[in-house]
C-alpha cells in the first residue's frame, strides 16, 4: 500500500515537473491549456462535431430531426459496401489542421487525442467488434511517409476500447495516386481492385465483425474498395470509423 502511494506521488510529481518545463499547449493553435491533448477555448467551438440525427448507415448528419433508422438519399440510391460509418467531426477548421499535421507533419503525438475522438464517435461500431483493420498504405508510400496514419489511429482505438488490431489483414496491391484532387468517379476508378485480403488472414476474418479505421471519409471510394475486399473474403460485418468526414461536396478535401 505504501509503495503504491509512493508510486502515485512520484508520477504526479513527474507530471508537474514536465508541465513546468514544457507547459501543455492547444492541439490546434499552441495556446496554453490546463492539460495536454486538449483544444483551447478559442479552437473548441470551431470544431463541428457530428451528432444525432444521423443517417443510420453512413452517419451523415441531418439538418432537421428525422425518425430513427432513416437513411440519407445517397445510401438509398447506392448502398455502400460498409454496414455503418461514423465520424467524430466534419472535416474543416482545427480538425483539418490536426489531421494534416498528423498525416504529413510527423506529429504522432496527436494520435492519442484523435484516438479518443474515434472511440467517442464510434461506440456503436466498436460494440461487439472482433477486430480493427486500418486502411493500408502501399509499401512505397509508407516508406516515404515512415508510418501509416490509419494504423496509428487503430492502435490508439484498440488500447482504449480493448479491441484487437489486425494491421496485416488488408493489403494494398498497387500504388495509387493521391485522391485529394479527384472527384468521386475518378476516386472509384483509382482504387478499384487496389486492395486484397492476405491469404493467411482469410480464415481469421470469416464471419467476423470488423471495424475499418481511417483518418477522413471523403467520397467513400477507398472505404468501399476495402470493404468489398473484406466481405469477399468472408467478413460478416464491416463498419467504418474515421476522425472526420466531408459532409458537403464543397467542403475542403
């Protein structure tokens, strides 16, 4: 008991010393905050968090109240390959800046905060899930970037939710050009046939409930290609969980 109390006291002392030497700053603008991994009072209201009412399938937020179980027009017209998709916030503002720094600026220190957002947004997807599957990078892009941002997010979600992470299940068979400036049809063509399930992993995923992890849901082209591969290999249910999503076509991508 004394040893445990001493350990807690030592940990608190070390934290206070670190905060004194390196005061915690806002994730969005570097203004001072009271604890690490937080947004300041100016940045927090600028985050457009997504909440109900939502499309029961893709998680698109509705502008007006709708009955439970309502599908959006896009999901009615062309049902996606995933079963459910959820995102923490609309893509833009501080969330867009955080994701760009995380993805392209070597800011792996942002992963824990982004992981917490994913867990909060995806509680219904994570409930009963057998494993988390990050969207893979082709080895050439991973070599250039040094890490796969989706895999880093999956590790955070796995640690917080207790869900196993299977980073070796889904493979990107060929390199694809960046999707940022492409429209929906071009994105679909770009990723068509780009993903496959590793042969050794097929028995493991048969009949499983999997959660696909990525940073941003834009048109859904990448998610559909991944889910197509996972379901063709026998997955029973595949949900999609992202930090942010583009809500309208005019939003920045």
